[in-house]
C-alpha cells in the first residue's frame, strides 16, 4: 500500500467516528435513543471501537488484530439486534405478527450460531484461526439477514402502511445497502477480481454512505403510519394467526351459528302485500334477495 492509498484509507476511516458522533448527538437530543436503543448502542459501540482499533493499527498490529475481530463480533451481535428492533417497529400495530417475527428471529440467530460453529470446527486452514472463521461466517449471515430485511420493507411497506421516511425504514435501508455492497465485495475478492486494498477502500466508502443515510434520517421527522385500505391485508394475516393461536371452543359453536342465521335473515326483505284471488285475508310474501 503506497502512501497515497494509505492517506485515503485513513481519511475514510476517521470519517466514521465523526459521522457516528453527529448521529449519536442528534438522536440523543431528539429522544430517538429511547425508541431505537439497540441502534443507538450500536453507534456508540462503533465510536468506542474506533478509539481502540485505530491507534493500535498505527502502532501495534498484534493488538489491532485481536481488537478488530473482538469489536467485529460485538458489531455482529448489535447489528442483528438492530434489525430485530426495526422489524418490531414495523409490525408494532400487529401484535401477533410481531410475536411470530420474534420467534423467527430467535431461530435465525440460533441457526446462525450453529452454522458459525460448524464452519469454525470444520476449517482446516492454517492461515485463518477457527474463531476468526466463526466471526466471519456469523457476520456474513447477519449481512444476508439485513439484505432480506430491506428487500422485505421495499416490497411490503405499502401493505403495512410504512412510509419510506420512517426511521425504522432508514435504519434497515442503510444496513441493507451496505450489506449488499459488502457481500458483493466478498464474492469478488473470493474470485480474485478485487484486491485487498480496493476492497478495503470501497468497503469504507460504502459505510460512510450508510452513515450519511442514517444521519439524514435522524433529521427527518418520522411521519405517522398510513391508515389506508391496503392495511386490510395484514389485518387479515393478524386475525388468521390469532385464530390459530386461540381456536374456538366447542361451546362457541352456538354463537357462531346464531351469527350465521342473523346474517342470513339480514339478507332478506319484505315484499308488497298480495291479495289472494279467493278473497282470503291478505298476507305478506317474503322474498329472498
């Protein structure tokens, strides 16, 4: 790495805590740290990590190696929690769907740990330690989940009444955009299409763009959730899951049949008075619609 590239990398790296500090200050002043506590903790953790990793990078490579991977592990855990936090905010009006999503996230975290453990045990490379391989695998799993979350919001935000100006959407969008860039760089690096230096520069520049996205969303006032007719679809999902969790008891069949009879009777109307030809008393004919 020549001096020019090293200066560019250091400038991009130093920009991280500067932008993160501004994000943390704005979130604290606007009270957003209470609404998105894991995201706020993630930003603060990144700032503290820089104070340890960057000086060790300049003066002690051994300390830098262990400190960088330790902070990466913390970032992986907090990044997973941040996506879960954004998911809960999106499904806040739908309690049953939110509970189902929480269960799915727990299973995803368990599977992620199992995959990371299996990969670390089965790794026989002398260049990469098993625990480093485990952290890398867990990080890639989290990146895939982050990409899936942003794709889900892009396709289903309209059905859930979520505006693209909401803070939860901005957090997920920032993580998802950076995850797509990082996964693409990893695939290119594995295929020997990108060098280590180019990968590092592009990765840091992409993360700076993500920080700018988050900074922009901290200044935007989150709009109220849309209450449109399209929300009928997730409401039906919510009701269906509620019916599965709380099925009707046998003694609830009578009210159900009474409701069916009432609906059938409500679909009838009274016809005009008909006078029989034999001179009998007039009767009313009830005609089904």
